[in-house]
């Protein structure tokens, strides 16, 4: 899950697994697998960075639960 900010300043926590692609325009538009589109304040590079960090944390947690460090 990643924290983002909608254009109206409201916070949103998004399941990063649902991101299909990100459209680049004046606004960053996240297109989900459901067809829903979410406009956020963060630039695409920042969204990608947060997704990568989230996936790293998930990977580390899975390794710890399997007895790996």
C-alpha cells in the first residue's frame, strides 16, 4: 500500500498491485486494473519510487517469514 494525495488535497492509500499504468499529462493519472483512474499530486517518478519501496518491504517481510534474512 502506498500513500498518495489526490488533487483536492485528500489523502489516499492505494494498493500498488492494482496499478496498470500511469498516464503523464499536466496531472499524474494512475490507471487501475479495474478501469478506475485516480489523479494525484505526486509526479510519476515519485509514485514509481513509492511502489518500488513498497515492493522491497514486502519482499523483505516474505523473506523473514520464510526464515531467511
